[in-house]
């Protein structure tokens, strides 16, 4: 299982394997700036990359933000924002928050980022959501595509479409913060998405 889902101990195993991301990001950020970031932002599908980086900051006075895919909108089947629109349920051997259809089965989901189109998130995400330790928000397809092109143009960094959701949300967050440092987890390269994005959206 490639994410922090499934029966115990798989969610903890994957989280611990991914925790190196949080450890290194924390060390490198402090090494570069001399202080902790004010906020950490990561995309959330099943939730492995976000749990990895969040684990490095859970005990610090740092705001953590998980960004789910809003896709085409809030209608069922048009998104994969399980923590935002879902309810408690059991799926694939674990209890968490999930998107259900009328019969209680996993609902159809969608995102422009294939790595985020999963109808639930790992149980630790559900726990952190209920605790309020992590704030979960959304970014839609258009926001992610705009962020994909903007980061590519401004920094020469092509983010994966999954990571572009985090970039899009961080842009909105920055406007509300006034000042402060935001650490964004770029969990993958967008080279894999270039052909698809240009074919479907053109060049923005």
C-alpha cells in the first residue's frame, strides 16, 4: 500500500518511512533561516506525503495545512475532498473519514491530479482533523493549473499536479497572513504532467 491507509500497521509504517521528509525539511529550514516556518502546506489524497512532512512539525508551534482536491466543484463525483465533505466509515481495512455514495459504499471521486483521487484519507489525518491540529482546505482544478504554470514560470520549478494544489492553497494563505514564512511540500515533479496539461489546458 503506497499511502497511509489500510489496516494497522500499514498507515504507521508508511508515515514512518515518509517521516524523513519532515526531519530533513525541518533541519534545512532552520539551517537556512534560523527559525521554524510559520506554516507548512502539503497536498492530501491518501495522505502519505503530508503525514511525512507534518510529522516533523507536530510538536512545534507551526500551523499545518492539508490541501484536498476540490476538482470541478463540491458536487459528489466532482472532487476527492474526503476530510472536507466526508463522514466516518470503514474502507480497505481502516476506519477514517470517507466519501460515501447513497448505499454507503466508496463514492466516485475526481481530481485533475491522479495521485489525489482517493475517496478517503489515512486514519491519522482523520485524528488530526478532529483534534484541530491540522487545518484542511481545498484547491480546485483551475487553481492548481494556474499554480502549476505560475511556479514553472517564476521559479523554473515544475510541480506535480498533486503538489500544485498545495502551491495554490499557499498563495491564498499568504494573502491572509500578511507576513511570515510558508513551507510548501513539493512532493513530486511535474514533468510527468506536462503533456497532459498542455494538451488539455494549453499554455497559460
